[in-house]
C-alpha cells in the first residue's frame, strides 16, 4: 500500500496509555448494577448478563500468560480511531501470549454469519496504525439478533478456536453485542462478547462513557471546514451559508462545532423540542437574525443545522411516530411508492394528516417512504438546509413587501457528513481508541462478557486515564422500534441545563448580530500540547471539576 507523507509520519506515533494498562493488570469490581430504566423487563431479557459490577483496572505485579484467540467486528458507520481499537487489541492479545491470534470478520457482523474473515497479522496491523477509516476489514450494518445467526457464527468461532468476539459499534451495535453475549452465556458456549463505544454523533455517552470515539476528530474536521466557510463568508460578504452536519438523534456535533467556530446561528434539536417550536418558529428565528444583520449592513452569515432537527419539531415528531407504526403494518409491505403514500395518508389521524399535507412535497414523501435498517427516517437524505433557506427567503420576501426587511439574502448550502467519518484520528482519538482496544483485551483475559470497554478521566493527561468496563445492560431501557418494544441502549441527548449548551446559549445572541467567527484550522498532530492534545470543548465543559 502506497503511503502519503502524513501516513508515514503518523505510523510512527505511539499512542499513550493509562498507567493501569501499561503493564500487568488486576481487576477491581464495584457494586452490582441495574439498567437505567425498565429494570424488570431488562433483567428478564438478560438474566445471565444483568446486574454485573462495573470493573476498573489497576496495575499488578503479576504478569498473566493467557491463551486466547479473539475475533473483531466493525459495525455500523465509520468513525476515526477504529483501526487503533484493533491495533490496541492486537498488541495486548499478543502481550498476553505470543501464540494468540486475532481474526477480523469482513464487512461487519455479516462476516461472522457468512464465515468471511482474515487473520490480522503484525504486517497487516502495522499498515493501519493511527489511520482513519474502517478499510482494514470493512464495516457493515447487518443486525445480529436471530438465533440462526448466532448459531451460524458459533460454527466459525469453534473452527478458529475463538474465545471472544469484540464488536466495535454504536448504541444499536452494542445492544446486539449484549444480546449475543446473553445468548452464548445462556447456552454455556464459553464465548465472551465485548463492545466498544463508537459513533461520531457523540450520543453514546452516560455516567460511565465520557465520549464515544470519533467525535473528537469528526468535530475538529467539520470545524476546520466551517471555519474555512466562515472566512470565505466574511471575505465575499454576500452569502448566508446553511451548513448541515451529522447528528440524527442528537445535536452534539452541531453544538461542538458552534463552540469552536462561533457561527451566527446554530440550531439545537433538543431545544427545538423543549420549546415546542414549529417549523415556522425556526424559520422566523433565522429570518430575524438575517434582517438584524442586514440592518447593520451585513448581508452574510453562517447557520449550522443538525441533520435530525426536523424530527425534533413536536408536530413532525408526532407525525413520524405514527408513520413508523403505519409503515410497520404487514399490509404496508411490498407496496409501490405511490401506493405507499396513499396508504399512509389513509391511516393518519386528522391532526397528523394536516401536518403531513403542510410540508413541502419532497419532505413529505421522504418522511413517508424509505427507512434505514433500524426503521428510522433517513433524515440525512432530507435537504433540511435547503428547506430552511428557501422558507427564510420566502419570509424575507414577504417582509420586504411589508417594509420590515431592507437588505439582500442569497444562500449557499453544504452538508458535512462523510468528510469527517474517516478522517485521520486526532491524538485524542488515537490514544483513546488504543486504550479501548487494550481494555477490551483485558476484559476478555479476566473472563468478562456482556461488557463495554470504557476509559474515563479523559480531560486529564492520558497516563491518568481510568480504564475498565461497564455492563451493557446498565445502559439499557425499553423503546419502540419498528412497531414493537425492544431493549436498546439509551441515547444521550444534548442537556439544556448542561455546561456545553449553557456556554453556547450565553454567547449566541452576540454571535447572531456580530461577526465573531473563529477559524480552528486543520487538526494538529504535533506541536504545542495545548493545540495537538486538546479535547473537545464539549468534553472540557462537561468534565469541569
């Protein structure tokens, strides 16, 4: 594989590890745990993996020679640092016993079911140290949830003498990891399953998981691009730039990018829902900022839009909830697209039908048609940034006729998604992921299953990080998916009383009127510590002691 100069330089970077993971370890167990909600239902579904203690690793004087082969799976969307989870796992597995082997299942969970795998050797691993992407073994979105999948996977697990499977994924993937762990435990198959917290969206976090890997790098990558646009915006002074960023279920990326770049407007989906705002309320809010800046002689600006904001508008959220139920009905399956629209309209309440009919045709059709494998609206396909700018333009035209707006409004549109998912990991994500992989190996060596590897105290220097594991059941509750209640890991939304949102809210009125842009520039890998090892502003604010 031909390498760029950056790849060659990054290959030499040695990720930093917490002190507890730098040599032999011992396990300190905490008190028994329970799920965040629906305790009886979750315990009934996971009798063999419920109530286990949180574990923390501590340095030990006794080195362990542990014989074990391990399988690794990348599941779901890409996130910077995934390769370092694998390299951390590989290095630790080999330290425990040089005869140990690591097998990568190709293209996600489907690789386990289809027996599509490769042994990951040192030569392969060394090609991917500190690199972005998931291209070492690829990723996929196959859901591990059926007994025949578990049994088919067991065949190759037995053939390769694998003791444990590590699944790197988001909330849905780790939920499936827990289901798999429970099944193998119930059958006494002796196969352990460990998860790792991955998603650039930042919504896989809680009291035990401070941040999901990839969030740091993705936000810095998007912030560099947003800063570039702000500088262009401030140079040409004739466009309003509407910038949609990833984050279907939560606005963590939008909020972090706003804290880094200080745009004129940043929408936060969770606030839209809390305030019960309508689509027109949002449009009016943006239009008023445009009008105010125009009155000051500034016919330009930047607006950050989280991709899932439309799902948080209460009236539309209620509509989507019923659409999900209607589209899950057996008679809704295998209908043509036009038939599906008619079927949907015939099953909506009068209130939801009125909302449906009020939406632009393209948006209404998108809400009523395609779903992702988890039954969710594919909001990234809805061009929310264009919808908002068009509606703002229409409102400003009306205000101009009424003499309420004197100025110009021209819009440019951007969507930053794939640009951030496979970026070369920042120092933070390179270190964090390597520590997660190392923790996963130690959880396996210590006989754990149904756990997620965790690393805490992440705003301190890396050698002071605290590594361990948390039972996946601890993070679960019951939610409706595809028309039925299922156990899932609870997503973490932006907390409106949290420090990151409060810092943003305190400054946004000034940012809306004045030009306060900040230009973060490219991610820095080496140089002053205050630049290259700085965590996200979100994490700094959340972890303030």
